[in-house]
C-alpha cells in the first residue's frame, strides 16, 4: 500500500509537471526557469516518462526559439545524446520523432543546415527497415535530400530523393510524390540541369490536386524561366499566379514578391524590380527569429544585382553588406568589409555576395578599390574550397568547380585591369596561382586520394580498396542496364560506397607545389567568357597577356578541325594556322626549340604543331611540341629502368570492303595493319607477343610493364569512353575509363594507337574527360593519344618509327616529332596531309625512357677513351 501511494504520488507529480508546463508554453507568456525545467525533466527521465520528457523539451525549445533566446535553445542540444538515450532503453520510434523535431528546429529557427542535417541523419539511422514510406521515413529522407541540395551536395540529395521516390511509388501517395518532384526539380535547377528540372516540376503539377503543390511548382517554374531568360514562359506563369487568390500563395508571398522582382529585373524595369524585392525582404525580416538567414541574404544579393544593372552602385554595395550581415551577424559588415576568412563558412550565398561586390567595383571602374574587388574574390574562392572537400562524387564536385572557375576567371580579368592601370596591387604571383588553380583540381584530388588509401592502416586500407572495387563494379553494371529503375538503384549503391569511402579518408589537403614556379618554356591558357589569356615562361621570364576573343578562337579551332577531317588543301590549312598562331602566340615572343602548351577548354582539340608563323611552314618543322594538363601536376616517380613492353592488338571479326588507305581506328571492324604494327614494335623492344584472358589479366600486364601500347579501336561517346578489346557488345570486351582510373599504374608511357583517345566531354574548370585523362589519373607518366579518327595504315607506320626513336634514346616529344617528319618525307603524296600524321600528341613527361640500349653509347665512348689513354701511355713509354 505504501509502495502504491509512492508510485501514485510520483505519477501525479509527473502528470502535474506535464500539464502545467504545456499550459504555460501554449500561452506563450513565459519560459520556465532553468532550475524548474531541469528538475522536471530529470524527474521524468528517472521515472521513465520519456514521451512526456520529450514533449516538455520540445515545448521549451519552441518557446525559447520564438522569444529569440537562441543561446538557451542551443543549450538543449545536450539533452539529445544518442548513446546515452539508447543505453537507458528509450524506444527508437520515440527517439526518431525527437531527432526529427530537433532537425526541423535547427533548420527553421537557426538556419543551421549542418546542425539540422546531423539530427536528420541520426533519425535516419533509427528508421525501422520494415517501414515502407510511412510518415517518418518520408519526412526524414525528403528533408535530408532538401538540406543536401541547399548545401550543394547534389549526389547525396539525389540518393535520398530516389529512396523516397521508390517508397512513395510503392504506396501510391501522389500528394507526397508531387511534393517530392518539386524538391527534386529544385535540386536539378541548382545543378543547371534545367530540362530535368522543368520535367520534375511539371510531373509534380500533373500528380496533384492540392493547391499547395500547384502553387509551389508554378513558383519554381516561374523562377526557372526567369533564370533561363525566357520572358514569354515566365509571363505565362506570372499571369496564372496573379489570378490565384488562395491562402497558399499568400503564405508564400515573400517568395512570390522576390520572383516578381527578378522578373522585372529581367525586363529591365528596375523601379518595379526593387519595389517588389524590398517588400519581399520586409516580409522575410518579420518572419525571422534566427539572426542568420541565407534566404534573406539571397534576397539582398538579388537586390544588389538589380541596383548594379541600373548603375546605382552605392545602393548595390549597401545591399551586399546587408546580405553579408545576415550570414555573419556577429561581424559588423555595415561599414567594414569582412576582415577574416574565419567569418566564412561553407555557404554558396557567401560566394554570390562576394562576387557581386567585386562586380560592383569592376563595373563602376573604381580603380582605387581594385584591391577590395580582389579580396572579395579571394574570400569567395576560399568558400568554394571549403565547399569542395565534403562531396563524395564527381558530379557535385564538378558543379562546385565550375562555380569556382567563374571566380578565377573574374580574378584573372581583374589582374589584367590592374596590370594595365599600373595598379601597385597588381601581382604576377597571384596570376600564376590563378592559372594553376584554373584546371584539374578534381583530377589532383583523385590522384592524392589514392596516396591516402595507400597510407591507411591495413584494415581500413582493405575496406577502402574493396569500396573502390565495388564502385567500379556498379559503374560497369550501369553500362549494360537501360532500365531507369535499375540505374537509380545502382546510383544509390554507388553513393553509399562513395560516402563510406569519404568517411575513411581524412580531409583532403592539396599538396603544396612549388609556388610561383612555372614549367620552363611553357605557355598556359585560360579562356574566360569573353577573352583568351596566356601565361608564358620563356627563357626564365614570365609574361601575362590578353590575346583576343574567345569567340574568335572557337571559330578558328572548329574551322581548322573541319579542314583537317575533310583533308582540304594545305594552303587553306596553313592560312588558318597563321591566324591561330597570332591569336595564341604574342608577336614579341621568340619561341624556344622545345615548347610545352597547357591548353584550356576548346584548345584541348587543337594540335599546336599545325600553327604557322609565316603561313608556309608548320610549327612542327622548327619546334618540338608537347602538352600538360596542369602546370603543377606532380610526377610520382622518375621513369623506371625497365624495357618491358606490353602490346595489345585486338582482333575484330567484322570486315569492310574499304581500301586500306581509308580504314580508320574508330569503328568496330577488322584492321589490316595493327598486327603488323605490334610485331614490329615488339621486335624493336625485343618483347614477346603475349595473350590475355581477362581485363584483370590486361591490367596485371600493364602494371608489370614500362610501356603499354594499344593498337585497335577506341569508342568515345558523350557518357563514356572505352578501348574495344574485341567487337562483341559485352562488358568483358570494353576497357572503360572508370576501370582505368581505379588502377595504380607506374607506366613510363601509354601509347593509345586508336581513334580520338584524347577527346571527350569538356567540363569547365576541369578540362577534357578522355582516355588520356583516365591513364593520367591511374598514374601513367606520359600518354601518346589522338585528337581525331586516325588512319590505320599511316598510324602503323608512324608508331613503328616513334618506338624506334624511343629505343635509340630520344626524349618522347622529340621521338614523336622525328617520327612525323620521317613519315611526311616517305609517305605517298595522297597520304601526306596532316590528317594522316598530326592526330597524335604527347601529354606528360617528355624524358627519354631508361632503356638498356641507352647505356651502349656511353659504354662505347668510355671504352674508346680508355683505349686511347692506354695507347698514349704505351707510346710515351716506347719514346
């Protein structure tokens, strides 16, 4: 009886606490004191009244947030320790609800996306795998996808969206599916995948009868058409929205006003644009409890852009400062610019505001403050660097790299303005750094990650290697699956493996390369939206020049390629070569005998050997040309003292009736000359004609060899590229780029005697994704590859001479040049056109191969010297 009374008393006390606390907080008149609150929740926890415990914590959180007491709100995070809560046996479903709530609060009241994400991910861990599309699964996974989108990690966003889509399709919940497609459309829009975004928003519209979803999708379509500059489509959506008088549109009034401001900015009706944007900002200010808000900052940035377009530079700057203050409220940015990079955190709105600030100074031609524009761009690039490291896969990284490249382009343009105006803040060292950072950052990341994996502890290294194998396996399956559902499932598995791999590896820091040291006798290029710039190191002197129009360059490069592929008269080709020479090479430059080019963008498609200074001779005839992907790419090790060569000449069963001179190595039919090419190359190196059983066998042989020579077909498509091992349409017959990239090679030379092996998709700020790049990522030191479809017969002759020159100890670039000159002298007139010989280029190390034959001249010289000395000694004694 006494025990019963005690339990009843405790329960009544607990119930009393719950009732009183709830009534007080619902009235929103006061917040309970710290001591009473702590006493209450400790009692509830002790008595295992977990539902009531979390209800009181939730109510206190809401009350603190609504009253703006963010510091105490943050203190409540200590009540959400997963390990401690699990130990005392709290039900997972109760915990899941609590963590969902906490994530929502961090997102709504703190604008703390990373904090919110942490709570949602914990809630996701607590999901019951048997639940299929229940409320919590939908809320957690959809919210997590939205947050990843806002953070710019689009692959993880898509991973969670695809999981949610699968659940919702199974449960046939069209309302939630419509909302999901809205969120997916926003994610695609952020990635500039506008066709996919429009498709998602329209699917969302088609699925729903809810006015909420209709308004959301129409607002998103409106925003997308504004970004695309499609005034007609934007006007159609605006008319539909103006007719909508529902509460749902009123609830999104600030968003609608913001978009109306952007729309009238597109129409250059600046007075209306600023009016609507200010109204949007006023509404947003009244809704904000947290002092930091990215949406408000984005509104200020848009307002600044409108002021900039209308020439109101002072108002534009004030708007930028207000936007920065919204993101960094602890810093006084109203009069003083951000003074430290420590004020910045991974948020792309910082990049937008800082870029706008630089644009204002440049557009207003305020030369006295070019230094401040440079500082703004430096800070923006710092944010881009903070954003880059967390991403697990290629596509998210490339989107961020593209944004960073835009910043670098602006910085290079600005340095040129400073150079021209004799600004004391102009820095050639900064120019060198910007050029180095303009390309192949992701490639360097991938190369260094392999080194990181090699340095892991044995257990973690084994797991990392298994994950790498899994990623390669899933990518292979994508090549043979046409079903979108299956590809989506494979993408989820790839993202899981990539995420785990990222967790195993420490934060990546780019290796410090020799600062401000350029490759000797090199010219590097950067194409901005409008201009071509070059940075040259000739005779140990550095030169920074603006060369001409990007548009003109593109036209000339495309025209030259057309002339080559159609084998037009060489006089016309030399004329184009002369125009390109003076667009790419400053007139006052005296080019050294050996010159290395570091191309950018469309210049990856150009063979610089076909430039012509006088319109009579090609650059090839007086200069040795080679290429690099990046001015700072490191060579892992010097060339090994090995002669081993692995040659691969696949057999293709299909036959064609074309003449030998017309056969190219880019379509899957039998080749007449590749076997002969391999036999002669093997005889030069005294190698054996080896066979292979599988792709693993091929990679093992490449690992063991100093030289890998492939003579066959290569297929380069928009989404993939591969070396064809035979003409069967199956996985085992294709050596894909992603399989090559996963290797750790140490070859001195990879020679890809096949079509278009140096071509692929160009990614802004990262270069060309080709078979050449894949072998560089795998660790090969030099790659000889092709820029177009090469002829079978001429290729065989050219490659045999190339290898003979290598055997005789010539550096790789000289060996290739001499092979071309020899071919031109010996070829019949109908096969002397550059189409037949100029397709091959050398990228990477130009050093001579360390072959045994290279020591013979030295041994002979020493022997002769010794004999001469002995002869002289004998003669002297006899005298």
